[in-house]
């Protein structure tokens, strides 16, 4: 499990437990798999999502997420957004205009990657808690770090 998947799993553990306790037998709340009976007839067996399947369903199905009181918002950062963020994540703040004039756009993006400036922000809200998952590329490997916010 990569760090990003672990962040989702850690934060949404309670939501998954809630799902297991309150789900119904409707097709929307379960996976229906083909099943062959002893007499050779084929039917379907309903089972709950695994935690991994539940999280993937939450990520891809807004209605399902809403049903379980989970809100997921994502925002991809372009190079200007990343340059603005550079001061928050690294002491080497990048002045976009001056940097592009001097070195060009390609080097700016390389520097932002070198400084590990996030490329994407995912905000997950469940009950009265919020987690922000900041994703970045380090040596072309996706990584993330989290910040937890609690609302009253």
C-alpha cells in the first residue's frame, strides 16, 4: 500500500466501520458477484465492499460518498499555483515572472519538483474532521503528506 492509499485508509477507517454496520442489501451498497451453485446454476452473491473497494468507490462515486457523509474535493495545481505555494513548503520561494524570464518555463517546473512543491491537493471531510492530502512527485514517484483539521 502506498502512502496515498494509507492516508485514505487511516482517515476513512471509521467511515468504513459505519458502512459495515449500516449498509443495506441493496445493490448500491454491496458487490454482487457471480456464483455457481452445486447444481451448476449461476446466480449472484451479495457481499459488502472490502475496505479498499469501499475507498475506491468513495473516490469515484460522488453519490455513494455523499450517502456515507464523506466529501472529497481535489484540486490539481498548475505551475503558477505551485510557485505561489513554494514559500509555504520550502524556503526557496520562486518568483514566477522573474524566474521564467531568466530561465524559462521548463526549468521552473523542474525547480518546483526539486523543491517537492505539491502538484495536487485532496481534501476529505468526514463528520467533523478534515484531512488534506498534499501530493507531490519526488524522482517521478508519487508521495504525499497529510494535515488534519478539526472543525467544531
